[in-house]
C-alpha cells in the first residue's frame, strides 16, 4: 500500500534500530543496498536514500511516506505533511541544531558583527541565505559537500552546520554565534497520499508503532508481590507513569503490584523495594508504550 523512504548516512543505524523495536524490521541484502523490504501488509516498497533528497521526493510523489530531518525540510522548502516528530537522532534523543560558528579567536560576537563579504561554508545554502538576509548580512555562501568544520579558517571565515553535542565544534576550535534551527527527525508524507483515507490510516498505524517504541526506551516493567501490611510502604517508593497496578492475590493476604519505571535508577529501586517488603520482584524489558 505505502512506498517508504528511509534516511541513509548518519541517521541510518538509529532508524533501523527504531523500526526493529517497532516490529517493522527493515531487511536488506547488505548495508550498502538501497532497496529494502518490511514484512508488513501496509508497506509494499522501501528505499534507503540520502535524507537531503527525501523531502523533495516526497513532495513530488515518488514516495508516500518517509523519515528526514526538519533541517532538510526547511532547506528544500518542500510541501509535505508532518505526522510528528520522532525524538531520536544519531547519538542521543536530543534534537540537532543548525548553527553558525566562527573560530574561537574571531572578533565577531553576534551575527550582525559579520563583515560584508564574509565567506560561509554550509550544506544548507538556501537556509543560510534566508537567515543572513533576515539579519542584513551580505556574505558569500559557499556550498559544502562534507567536512565543513575543516574549512575554517583556511578556506572560509565561518560555517553553518549541524551539531548535536557540540564536541566536534570544540575540537575544531569553533564557537557558536547563533542557532538557525532546532531540528528533530520527522515522519513526513506526500500530501496527496495523506489525503487518501486508506493510506492515511496506514501511515497513522506506523506512526503509532514508532512513537510507542520511542516512548518505551529507557523504561522497564517492574512486577512484585507484597503482603497487605507492607503494601503502603512499597507504594510509597514505587514510581509509575500514572499509578501502579495493584491486584489482590488468591489467599487474601498478598497483592501483586506492577508499574512502568525508568531503567535509570532501577539498580537502587529494587533493593529499596525489597527492604520495604516486596518479594518475587521481576524486571521486564518493554518494547512499546502506547497510550
């Protein structure tokens, strides 16, 4: 039913892991293969292509559904429908930023300080020109095709580039002047395909599975048994998404308690629950959480 395009490159591994967690495992003959498949009746064609190209392909109707960054949607000014952010990226769950950076020893403290004719290298020439025009900066924008940070100061005076943690900028002796755009990965669709009722329902199903897999990350299910007299003490320290589930056990003097908790901190939580009177404690991985 749906043709799907996924990002190749820096987001590729994280995207494949997300689809696997969502029970939408992407199968390819090799990691270099651009053709793929997903064993799901809602998806009949899968390609893995550069994220820079995906918004345009979606706008043109070459694919129904795809994953790319807000940065590339903005750069290409593509008319696509967003089904929402997918809060993951290549290193963290944080968004990436499109920033303008200069050498640490450069005299400029604000974008408005940049002199006329300043040379700026970037993989986002359209986004950069719109930003500079807005701030009244007359610059020479030099398209970059990789290794943008390495071009300062020998080739250009400044760069507009992506950063997630800022570590590479610091390593290359650069400091940020401003952020042009904060960008999450997004699930986006061709507008005409989205208007098709059957395709839209399939898209929303896929979005639900992906969001559920993202929400489950960093969480586990804790299950335990506790006597009636120790139940209040256990509930006092048992975290939950809303409230723990408490069920009486056969026999009348025990309860089963279960709750979704953050994985981080469970190493101290389990001993505390045991000390409060919990027994038969189970920690169970979660693949999806769907509201």
